[in-house]
């Protein structure tokens, strides 16, 4: 589904190639009609802004949002696992799922990078894609609310993804994710403190044994749900 490719592109760092291609995005969304009509207006306005705004202005706006705020990070497991060791095994599971589907990951990118995840969804059957979106919907909804507070047009992408998911996010889980305070993107000292990372190891032996494949990913992404509504684990 090219719709997921369009949404992936909108969340990548803007360059001249993206600006040049953006004029075609609305036609893709119209043809496939996966994004509900209620979310199309805001999404079309974002596409129009990307296609008409100076690329350097776009890059500055993008950087202040996604590069300078940990609570807006485009890495799914950042919002679920933070820097805990669980994140390492979750990365392994997600990479294994990509490779099983024939998706080759650039060595410089982490598997939980949201645009990469959307690229993966673009080559999966639509019902499977909606199911996987449902298991990330609480993260996407929290990001949408944070972007709404900043009056950012990028909120439209996250609203569209939540609307396309097979199941709506649980409000209490979204509220739990929103408890983390937002940092001021211009407060460089606070940003440095927020991004200070503990050592996280990825690869065999870094964590205990875990399941790979779609079931493993779903279990990892449901970590936040279990924190609010404890339930029997879906995998060991």
C-alpha cells in the first residue's frame, strides 16, 4: 500500500527530493482511500506545506520537533522501553520480523524508526498492517497530542495512522505515556540531560531469550498496556 510509503516519507528529514515528490502524495491517498475522510483535510494541508515551503525552513521545523525532543522521538521503543535492556531484545525481534518479510535494513538505522516501520507496513497485507498499527496506536496517539500542543501540522500524520489502526488506543495507556514532561527544544542543557543515554547492547547475548516474529513485536509493543492493566504475558 503506497499510503504507508507516503506517510513514511512525510516523517523523514525533508530534502529537495521529498519536496519535489510531495505534489503526488495527495493523489496516492485519494486513489487508495485508506485514510478516513475526517483526517484527509489536515493531511492535505501538511502535504501542501511540504511541497511549497522552502526546504531549509522545513528542515529547521523538523529538527526542532523530532531531533530536539525526546518525547517526540520517532523511535517506537523509546516510548515503551526507554533505555532499559528490554529494548535490545525488542529490536532483535523487530529486525527478525523485517528480515522474514524480505525487508533489508540499512545498517545506520534502528529497526524501531517509525518511517522504517511504515515502509514495512507498505508491503504487508492491509489487514495485517492495520493490526500492527493497533499495537502501536497508544504511542502514535501520544505523539499526536504532543504535536497538537505545539500546533504542528505533523500531527496530521499521527492522527491518520491512529484512525487507520484496527483498534483505537486505550485512553489510560495514552495518558500514562503523556506523563513524561516535554522539554523546551531551545533549552540545550535540558535537552542534553534528556538525551543522556545508558549503555544499551543489541545482539545475541545482550538479553535473555525472547520470541521473534510478529507475535514477539506485538508483545513488546503491549508493554505499556500491561503497565496500566496487568494481564498474563503473551510470550516468554
